[in-house]
C-alpha cells in the first residue's frame, strides 16, 4: 500500500514538474542619463523587443534598471537585478556603460549610443562586454552627400578644439574618408570662440567648404561663423543636427529611434541564440538622416540635386 502511494506521489510530482512554466528570458536596460535622445533609443529598443514578443510564444521580459550604491535595481522595486534573473544587460550611452562596469555583476553586457568604442578597452567590468552599436557620426556618408551637392569640392577646412576627444575621433575619420575621396583637408585647432572665428576668417580663401565636427567649442557659434562664410560664399558642413539649426548647409546624422531598433534586434537575436553576442562585431548605425538647410542653400546659390529634395528643411 505504501509502495503504491509512493509511486502515485512520484507520478504526481513528475506531472507538476512537466507542467511548470519555463521562465522567460529577461533583458535589463540601464539608462543612467535622462536625455531625449537616449529616451528615443530606449523606445526603439522596447518596440523591437515587443515586436518579437508579438510573434513568439515565449516573450522576452523588459526590466528597466537603475544603479544605486553599486547595485543594479529594478526601477519599480527594491529587488536587486540578480533576484530578477536578468539574462542580459543593455547600457544606453557611454555613461551607463561605465556605471554598469562599476557594479559587481556577472551578467553579460551589450551597449548602444557609445561614440568612442576604443574607450571600451579601458573598462574592466566583472562581466564581459559582448558587443554593441556605436552612434559615431556617419562621416563617410556626410562627405559623399557633400560631393553630390558640391561636385567641384576639392578642399575643406576643419576647425575643432583638440582637447575634445570626440572631436579628435571625428577629425580622424574626416581625414580618412577625405583622402579616399580625393578631398584635401586644412586643419585649424582652436580653444575659444574668438579663436574659432579668427581661424575661419583666415581660412576662407583656401577652402571650398568648412567642416565643423560635433565640437563643444565651435558648434555653438556656427551662427556667428556664417556671418563670414556667407560673405565668402562658402558652405558649412555640420557634424551634427545642431549646426543645421544655426545655418549650416547640410549634415548626415544618426536616426536614434532606428538605432534603438537595431540594438534591440541584436539583443533579441543574442538571447534567442540566433547570433553569438561574444563573436558579433560592434555595429554602426544602419539608418541615418540627411538634413539640408533650404535657406542656407538659397543664400549660397547652391542647387540641391533632385534626389535630395525630400531632405530639405528649414
């Protein structure tokens, strides 16, 4: 009788074990800096994961995390991330990646919106940084677009503050792609707004266009620079969107929502073993936006090719 009861209980336990719901995979998203651009990336990531969940029976859970006193915490609870059984951490921005690397966690990490990917090598987190997506400005696309707008472009002036790491990394890329496209570069290093204006005034007789990277010293005064570049009938190519608002002729920038979708897909594919995150190369943005300032083009008597008309604004 006891033997029969034992086997009945054993069968019952086995049935319960077989019926136990398999735990869902979970991704923890860390955004330690509150910024509209980073929130746009977050939305893209979430939408990509939700799109996967709509098409699959086993959804991937999304847990928004914060960091407090060296611990990863879910924003809606005080539980540590290890109690939430996170399978993958996703850092949005260089600051978020740095903060994660200070946490004693073995959860593998991927990143997005990190411009200077070389700086990652200096980080030494307890967990492995697997791969990610860089939001480095698409310099090559910018120069190719400028060549379409200004076919006779031969020489560009580049003005920047050498103390800014991001500017330096962008200038290196401008040099690389300019060389590949037979464009000469003339550099001017500045450390103040006044120095930038004087450098531009002295450059205008030697160049066909001025390139301003995403530089905290020079970009904020592009409107002042146009006073002189317009007189010389020389366009400004901006490293980022802020320059277009101040009168630069054109730029190509990252579409940050689509960058988020791109990052989300890498995360999903990694968690579902479609790709090996450890062996997956760092990606750059696959989706960029062309921005052209109509007023600047008219002022400089530049005719925008018909294929770029849909990108004209302002």
